């Protein structure tokens, strides 16, 4: 990827990651949108995820009023807690996240509170 322009953005060169074809398009603004593809294959079989690989947490783990099958605790998972007690997910990797930096930072701060609650 490349951007062109002398005093402001004029065009963007994009590259197809499958065909490697380059295309230059006119543009006046750019929004970098990362986090749309989770790289969580290393967690497969450890915590539950959705069909795209995003990690399920909190209410998304509850099915028909029941926590995950292997959930060993009396309580339901905390909001950012995964299917494994004490493991939390925040930000773009989480199923249903807003996919914005500010939201990810806020979720990270929330996760710290839940970790303290879990350890308490």
C-alpha cells in the first residue's frame, strides 16, 4: 500500500493480498481499519470462538441460559471473560467488539477490573 499527494492525500495504491495486483485509486481521506481478521488460530481448542475466529466472551457464551459446557464455576462468565475462567479478551479480537481503538482501550481497562474481581 502507498499514499500519494504533495500537500494533501490525492490517491492510494492498494495491493490485492491474494493476486498481488496493484491498483491506484483517487482519494482524499484514509481510515486504517485493522482488526477485521482475527489471528487466533493458536487459541483453537483453548477458548471458544465464533466461525470467523473471534473470541466469545461473557454473555456471548451463554446459550439457553446456560454457561459453556466446560464452565466449572457457579457464576456466569464476567463480561470480557472467555470460556476459560480467568482468561479475558478485549478489543478487536473479541466477538461483537466495536473495532475501534478507543473501545479496545476501554475494554482493556475493564478487563483489569474483572481480573481483580476474579482474583478476589
